[in-house]
């Protein structure tokens, strides 16, 4: 069976769908067809891991609580240290364009702190409280 290359859907999109700056504002194009002026504002959740995954095994065999009457098994617990954090987003559709692959929309990013900056803050934090404090400090300096 021959290996086939997948076509880059963003080949004909301006800036290949990557973020770019015009007059000090950040923009990007993606596949959508929304009315210019449409604003999407909200929060996304993400997880940052603070250390290696830990497996904690119980010493004694026991019957699994969800399967009464089954053979005893070794129970274990998986612990993934880390925390959920929120990434604020605020974008406005400013233009639509037709390309051979479909309709694309140009979005202006109005968030005072980019999603990338918020993610870097989270990766450099040890707790959600520290992340929120660092984010608030950055917001007040913008």
C-alpha cells in the first residue's frame, strides 16, 4: 500500500493559518464562516502536570467493588500531580474569504494576554493560586 501525503488545508490560507501582527494587533485565519463582528469570548480549561505519574498499589488482593463475586485482584490508584487552569480568550471575526479548500475567517485576538503566555505562566507555577496571581500581576502591567 503506497504512502500518501496529506494535503495542507492551510496551503492557500493567508499566513498558513498562523498568527500574525497588523498595526500592533494579533490576527489569524481559520476555517469557519461566521458573520464579521461575531465575538467569541470565554475560558478554556487546561491541565498542567507537576511531576511524574504515580502508581500506588494495594498490598492485599480484594474483590473489585464494581464486580462482586469476581476473582480478587490487586487494586491500584493512579495519581497525576498537577492542576487545571483557565485560559481566557477573546476574538472577533473581521473578514471572510473563500479559498479552494472552503471558507476561512480572519480573527482579531483581543485578549490582553495570549493563550500562549497564559500557558507559559501555568507551566511555571506550582499551583492554580500561584498561576492566577501571576496572571493577575501580568494583567495589571499590560
